[in-house]
């Protein structure tokens, strides 16, 4: 025990408490934790773009919607089990991201932010107008089947809890491995100084596009879980506010930090439910807290720990990849 770092002990205690929470919480609060898990995955997918690459994206809900609608259409039209559609949703959202990001990936800061806002709104309006006659218009799509594992159909919030948090754990593990990989180290350099990274031989356009596509694909896969959980989806579930929430929880928790994003999801999605009885005041208090954060702790509550890597470990020969 003495050789185990304290942070791992803390993570273990948090995991144990979280795993037991359905046994002592009612269904409402278990469902709140389910929402926290969904936004944690969405936040981590956006963190790959914003936190690791430094690209401003306020249209992430468009890829979330693309995954959810892909799963909903295939499930209701061809009766394909919803969990089987997770790869298809990720692939569709990733392909969509690659098509729209290719011509705009060179934009920086406010310019890219404005373009991504436009992409998100175009997606929402296209869904409302029932493009190709398959999205159900403003009413959305009904009758999506529940997830099913070995013949067991998942219906109750406590049953969804273990499915959703399994995927949260999988997301954390894969994204942590990605951070430690050559790809993650290249993104780290790209975020810190794009010009220096390009000068050292890193193909910045390739890495920015890859991070954007990967983050969008992961959001699309989360959209499948959302469709299976709700059994009904509509364009209003993927409006601009959803993108703002994803972006804000990253800034609140700590940009580029996996624990920070998870904490941000708890604070932004879970904590406001404690003040639901003060519906008019809770947003005012929350806004004041955000202003205080921007003044006194701009790096977030749990910012990423700066890491140093030898540049020769990620440098590539010029002209490759």
C-alpha cells in the first residue's frame, strides 16, 4: 500500500463508491448519474479537440446528433440492435467530420469557433426540415429499441448505469493511452506551440484533422447510447446549448485533463440538480461561480499536468504522414 500513489487510492475509492451508488440512491439520482456519465464521455471527446489540440469547436453537438440519428434510422428501419450500431454511428460521425473539417482545419481561434457554430446550427435546421425524408422533422424519431445484452433488455436507470459507466471507463482508459502515445505527444506539442511543432517536422494539419475526426466519431458513438436510453430523439436535443455545456465543462474542470473533465461533468450536470427546488436562483449562482472561476482560476479546477517529452520522440521526417 505504501508504494501505491495516493491518487490511485483516491481513484479506487471514488470508483467503489460510484459502483455501489445504485444500491443507495433512488432512480432519479441514478438517472442523474447516467446523464453525468454521458456528458463526461462527450466532454472527453471534445477535450481531444479543444484541450489537446487547441482547436475551438462549439458545434460538437452536430456530431453527437449525427451518431444518434444514424443509430435511430438504422434501428427503426432495419431492426438492427442498437448496441451493434455503435461502430456505424462513430464511422458516420467521423466521416461527416472529415468532410467538413478538411477545408476549415487551417482556421484558428475565433474564426474556427464561428464556423463550427454554423455547422451545428446547419445540422439542427437540416434535421428539423427532414432532409431526405428520414429524420422525422421537428417530431424526431420514435420507437427506438432499448439496448440488449445476451437477451437481457436494459430498461431501468440502474441497469443503464452500469452500461453507461462501463463505456465511461472504456473512454477514460483509451484516451489515457492515447495521451501517452506518439499521437498524444504530437498533439501536446501542437497545443503548446503550433509553429514550433511544425518546425520540428510534425505534420500539424494531419494531426489536427485526425484529432477532430476522432473526437467527432466518439461523440457519434455516445449519440447511439443516448438514442437507446431515450428511445426517442428530436433536433431540440442537439441544439447550440448542448455544445456550450460540453465546452464549459472542459473549461470548468481543466482543459486537457481527463480527471478535470469528469469533475466538470459532475459539477455542471450533477450539482445543479441539488438546487432544482431553487430553479430561478440556481442558474444565477452557477453563473456567478463561472465568473469567479474565470477570474481566480482560469486553468480550471483540475488542470492538466504539464509534461515534457523529448522532441526527437515525436518528430517525423518532413513530408511523411
